[in-house]
C-alpha cells in the first residue's frame, strides 16, 4: 500500500512541478494579456497541487522529487525552439493543450496502475485531473 501511495504522490508532485516549469517557459513568449493571465492562474494551481502532494509525502515520512536541472533546461530549450519555428499566442496555447492532454493520459495511467494507493493520494490525483481538464478547456477558448 505505502509503495503505491508514495509512487502516486511522487509522480503527481513531479508532474505538477513540470507543469509549472512548462508554463514558465511559455509565458516568456506570450503577448495576449488574457492568455498570460490564464497561464499565471494555472501555474499557481499546479504549484498548489505539488505542495499538497509534497505535504502528503512528508506526512508519510517520504521525500518529494523535483525535476532535474537537465530536464528543466531541455524543456525550456524545446519550448524556445518550438516558438522560434512557429511564434504566436495561438501556437503557445496549442502547445499547452498538447502538454495538458499528455498529462491527462499519464494521470489516467497512474490512477489505473496504483489502485491500492490510499484515498488521499487518489483524491490529489483526481484534483489534478480536474485542474488539467479545466486548463485545457480554457486554453481551447484562446484558440
């Protein structure tokens, strides 16, 4: 039980932290104030999810994980390259949509592979799913 719970919370925390990093990387290139506001709003929601998962890990005497510096640098470079090839707010919204869809797939896999995890971990992941779904809906409205 503990192993599945820890795995679920660590992956949720790590994914939320990657979401924050991805939004940070994209925000540098945004011109539309509405899109910039949405990205800021969801960056904070992702940060809160990471904090919640980290707190639950801490309660269990487990450590949270953070993305490696190399992973973060690569993600920023990929974002910069994609924007350089196809600049514009619409393209950034599309990139965020693709990232959110990928996150939802991973979260669904996490829920199905960690069925033995405790209820608090599952609730954190479900909250993350709802946040991602809402983020995707709002990003699609920007297109």
